[in-house]
């Protein structure tokens, strides 16, 4: 994983940190700044990753079986812990991810997300699959860490959402999600042109090794009136 060096200082209800992660002579991640630990503590952090290779996430993230591409991160956090304000961007180029839960190796991933204080703009988010892509665009308005308003469109064309021994699923989608957290609407269509379920390949199916002490009414059927 390379070399990590970190310093942490605690004084006057303020935590200051300087963390640097380097590998093969270049910076992968840098986190610098301070966080006030009181109720109205001031937040002043800077997070930079000039080109983090995503393959380094394998083994660090549970359930991730494959990753590739680069992630560029440049964020400045201000305000307070209760009312944070983020400015900066997240950019992913030529990304690829495969999760054990979904099985499909998502490829050709491109992402550009810009944060300006209390607004998040999804300028580009594209995920490819073996059969077709999924794309997300739009914006979200925040008040601190609370979602206030959203306007997001999601489009998918024969996108392979899952590809496991138990479930293979392809979806088409043209969906718009808009409004506030209290009055949010979703309009559009979602279709599943192909779905295959192999019941004896699902994670909860099939034989299970049990111990004799587990073979009780409560152990097999559960406690309470429902057991009857």
C-alpha cells in the first residue's frame, strides 16, 4: 500500500491533522486541517487525491472483487460539523468496479461531481455494463448535511444490473426524481426486459450444515406465536 504518515494534535477543543499517503514516489492522498470539537466547532479541512489508483481499494473494501481506473479528489470543507460546506470536485476516469453482491463488472465508468457550498452538481456519471450503459445527471441542494432539494435524471439502456449465479437482471430506465425531501416525485418508466432467477443458487437457499443443538422448534421456526 505504500507509506502513510500522520500527525494528530488535540488542543483547546480542536483537532488538527496532517495525513499523507504515498506510493512509488508520488502522493496518493493528503488530508490536512482542523476540526473544532465543541458544539459550534469550526471545520477547516482540505482533502486531495491527485490520482488515486482504484485497484488499491481491492482488499480494503469488503465485497469489492475488482477495481480499476483513477479517482481525483480535491475538496475543501468549511463551516461547522453541524453545518458543513464542501467545495471542490470528484473525478473518475476509466473506472471499473465489481461487487460480490451484484456480480457484474461495471466498466467504462466516468464521473465528474462538483460541490459548491450547499449544492452538489452531478455533471457526469456514466456506468457501463456488458450489455448497455446507465447515466445519471442532475443536482442536489443541501442544508448542512440534510438534503433539501433534488433534481436528478437516471437513464439506462439494457443495463446489466446483476449477474450472479442466482440472479441475472437487465433494466431499461428513464426516470426523473425532483422536489424537496417532504414533497419528492419520481416520474418515468422502469422496465425489466430480462430477468432470470435460479432459486437453488440464491445465497439463502440450498443445504445448510447445522449442529444438533440448533434443531429445536425455536431454532428452526423462530420464537413467539408465529412459530405455531
